[in-house]
C-alpha cells in the first residue's frame, strides 16, 4: 500500500505531500490542473524516465519519494526516493536510503503499483498485449521461462554456427596463401630471441677482432726488427756492466732488469690471448643467418616476434579448418536436441494457453456483465500459429468478443468503443491483481462512460477498493463520492510563479467539489447531496 508521496521541485510542483489511506483514494480537479502529472511523478519514482527540463526552473534538482507498506510475512515499510539533477539530466535512486538501480525498482514495481490509463486502454487493442495478459493467468509460468531459455540457446547455437561459417569461408579463401606463408616460415624456422642473440655474438666478435689487432701490434712492437724486448735487454746488460765499474748505476740496472722481466710477462700473456682469440666463431654463418631472418621479415612484413606468433596462428587456423566439420556436427546435434525440447514445450504451452483462455474468458465475461454489458456478452481467445524457430510454431492468442446478442465474435480492436475498453481494462485489472494485491492507479479509466454504466463501474471500483488500495483520477462526481479520501488538485499563481497544489478535502469541501464536478449551481448541489446521502 502507498502510504505517503512527496514531490519536490518537479515541473509546476514546488512541494506536494499526499498521505493516502487504504481503500479508495480519489484525485479530482479541473482539466489541466495537474492530476495526471502526479501519477507521472510516481511513475518516475518507479523507473520511468523524465527529462532534465522537468526540474522546476531555478532549482538544481527534483525529488520524488514515497513510503510503501507491504503486507505478508516478507512485508514491511519500504522507502523509495529518486532525484533528477537539472545540470545533467541524470537521476539517482535510493531504496531504504541505500543507492539502488532502476532495474531493481522496476522488479519491485509490479508488486507495489499497477497503473492503468487511457494509454493502457489502447494497449489492450494490441494482440501482443492480449497474449501477455493471457500468459499472466497461466498456472505454470515455468513453461514460458523454459521456452525463452530454449529459444535463447537456439539463438546462441545459430550465432555460433554463423561465426563458424564466416570463419571457414574466410579461411578457405586464404588457405593456399596461409599454407605458403607457413612453408616460408618453416624453411627459416626463426626462434624466439634468435636475432638478438646473433647480433650480440656479432658485436662480441667485432670486439675480439679489435683485441686481436691490438695484440698483434703489441707483439710486433716487442719482437719486430729492433723490437722493444730485444732493445730493453741490450740496455739492461749495458747498464749492468756499467754498474760493475760504477756502483752508482746499480739502482738503474736493477730497474731496467725489472722492466725487462715485466716485458717478458706481457709477452707471455699476449701470446696466450692470441691463441685463444676468435675460437669457434663462424662470421660467415652468422651473417648468412641474419640475412635469412631479415629476408623473411621483409617478405612477410612483420617483426620476427610477430612471425613466430603468426606461425602458431597459421597452425591453429589450418587445424581449425580440418576440425570444424566436427564442431558443425556437434552444433547440428545440439540444435536438434533443443528444437525437439522446444517443440514439446510449445505443445504444452499451447495446451495450457487454451485451458487458461477458457477460464479467463469465462471470468472476464462475468466481470463484464457486472460492469453493465449485456448478459449475453461473450469472450473467447482465438489462437494462430507463429513461427518462432524454423519448423516450429507457437500458438499466439488474440482476444475475441461478442458484445451484443446475434453478433459473430470479432477482434476487440475492431468493435470496442472507448467506454467499452475502459471497462475491459477495469475487469482485467481486477482479475490480474487478485493474487499480488498491489496499489491500483486508475488514471481516468472511466473515460467514455456514463449513466447506468457509470454506476456499474463505481460498484466495481468500490469492490476492488474493499480488498486493496485504489487511487483513482476521475471527472465523475458519482465515482468521487465513493472515496474514503478525496484530494483536489489545482493550480495557484503567487509572485508570478505557477504551482500545482493538492489538498485533502473533508466535510463541506467535499460537497463543494462534488457540486462543481456535477456542473455547479442548484442542479450540481442537488446531485452532490444525493451522492453523499448514498
């Protein structure tokens, strides 16, 4: 049950608070006063979209919030608040002060509120909507869920087959080229990191070449004609002989001998390194391999790392072409299994719909007789096959009715007037909501009716209000007089700004509003007295 609704800074509504009661709540007022917009605000709260320009001029945001009370063991109070930001047009939604999503609130909507309007009457003319109404009466809605699951899986199988077909066609067109590229790669057989390793070895070899040249030069300086080693030895011998005569040269002789020994050590080291340098390196082989790798890069227009990955991709694609026939057969088997299961579900669903159609038609005819239709009014559902998968059809329902004796059954959209549609919708809502018991919002569902029919509609609305909360927007005093709580919506202008007000009426205020709705004057007052007298 909707207990409280507050609308703040939304369009012409500056600040509006409505405290609803159980039973029948009625909103009345002049045409254009803003009654239906109160219901639009409630729709926004429960998931409908509103544009940013619906925020009251000069305000940064609009807020709609409501307090619901749910009956039952899992019931309790539920506070929903939604804000619309003027600057961005985006909204934020809270359930019990916790940020929530619109999808979550839409899931709550069907058990909180059932909104009918003149738009709903037009939807009733759609065979698709009529079919959904019938499905709401199925005793086992699991059939619908099973059908949807099977259809979804069949679509997935079809999509997978389409992907396979497209990939096979693409690869078949490229197969010869892929095989050629694969052979070119296999001939060279590049390895991860190979080129970098070869370049490093080439650089190291260049360094060794430089070292070898330096060693050769040093050895030549030591041993060539007039080499340093021979001359240093001769010098050391001469100074040693001189020191034997003049001891003052002894230190120099010792230094020269030490220098000669150091040269001998250097000579030995250079000869050892000369023997070790350049061993095992084949410069021509390295250059040839680098050229081969470079030519492969140019031929395929990829880096070596990409070529190595491409080789694996080619192998995977060619393997796929060889194995996809098995995948196709697997998909065919799965499609056959799913189609067989779907056929069984559709057969069960068709039978269930026919049974539900007979029960709903009988219940709906009884409701319509209570709403002023002829006692001979008849309702039936006509079924026609609609293909939902190649070779499989689903029986879809269309509502047929006979409003008057002697007429053949006709589709509802061909012969129903606006008033008849209003009563049809009222009858359907009463049947659809008897289990869930949400708040019923009737937005001028009484349009197009009058006289004795209006009395019948009033009795039906009162009966619904006796079992669940009803909020009714109406221009008929006969219906407004049935309200347990009566609100009047009106526009007021203050300081050049227009605002929508909604005030609860009591006593004389109710009488005055009913008299206005009845046309005013003595005649309107007389009808108001009659209605209030019961």
